[in-house]
């Protein structure tokens, strides 16, 4: 496929804006419904999206050469999504998003231990500094640590595991196949819990919000997948940090909550180390290309 970085940048930026809308709606819905129900209806958006693509292209995409890895990725995605919402219930959306940006640092750790990739001292230092940014946001010892902070960190860890598995699958499975297994795995798991958690949706405004929530999340998922298909990852990945801008704006407009000084400092540290890691990744790829 021909590389088109400008289009990839546009798709990634739009995907992040839609994810911000989805996360904001999720926080509103969490005031009335349990996280397992909210995530279930979100994943239905991806589920119907995958099935629409199969129907439109008249092509079955549910065949994988790595079924175990696909199911494990689906479990990781499922756990990450619901645990993130548990955290989102109790802390501001901008704080949750900023803490979640430690996921790329977890990716570095997993790359070393799972993919056996060599990690230099500079990238290890970036990991340490990045996690210090998380501590700046949480400020343990100065304020009572909200359990929501821990939930967001666990969600970021599972999201990073999902990314590592995606790398392992990239060589053999189409991205749509990966989306298929993620959708079907998550919907099946959450469907099992609905008899115990389901809260009837009688408010027509909530029905509308759930529809928009699932549509935004499902569309954003495909936009990000497509962006990474047609553009270089090191070019479009930094656009993921625009998510923090959107959720900060939405958080202020809807709840009147604006991140404090230390949250901005901590988020800046995390984002800076993430961008530095992407820079090191680009340099490593350039060296490998020169010797290939």
C-alpha cells in the first residue's frame, strides 16, 4: 500500500477527536449506568462496524493464523476498556487521559521482555522519567490517592499489552481481522455479565447518547487502524496526544473542571518522554533501513 502521511495524519487527528467525544459521553453515562454495560454498548459499535465491512466487501475476515494471540488481544482490549471506565468514574477525564499516556512506556518494557528488542539506556531513562510524570499527577503523600488512578494505570498496562500483541499479529493477520476478533471477544465477554449489571435505559436522551457513543468509538477505532495502515507510525502516533487537548476542553465545558498546574506538568513530562521514545524508534528504524 502506498504511504500517504498527510492523509494518515488527518485520519489520526479525527480519530482522536472522536475518541475524546466517546470518552466524554462515557463519563456522563457512568453517572447512571455500570461500566460493564457502558463498555458493552460501546463495543457493539465496533462489532457492527466489522460486520458492515464484511457485508460490504462480501469477505469473511474471521480467519486467523494466530487464534490464541487474537483471543488474548481481545481479552486485553476488553479488560483495558472496562477498567479505564472504572477509573473514569472517580477522577476528572483530563487526569485519566494524561495518566493513560503512560501506555507507550509500558510498550517499551514489554518490547524488552516479550519481543526481546534491545532497549538502550536513554529509552530506559525515558521510562523512569515518564512514570515520574504519573506520580506528579497523582501526588502520593500530598493528597489521598483515588483508587481511580490505579485503575487507569492498570488499563494503560493492558492497552500496552494489546499493542505488543498487535505487533506480533501484524505480519500474518489483516488489521480488519484483528478488529473482528477484538469486537467478537469483547462483546461475547460483556454479554455474559449483562444479566447481572444491566440497567434499563428508559431515558430517550441516554439512548441517543449511547448511539453516538458507540458510533464515535467504533469509527475512531477504524480511523486509527486505517491511519497506521497508510502512514508511518512515527509520523501519526504523536497525534494521539491531541486527545488530551480535546478532553480538557470538554471537561471544562461540561463539568467546569480544569486541570491544575501539577496535572499539566505531569502530563507534559509523560508526553515529552513518549515523543522522545518515538524519536528513538524512528532513528532505530532509519539505521535498520540503511543496513537492509
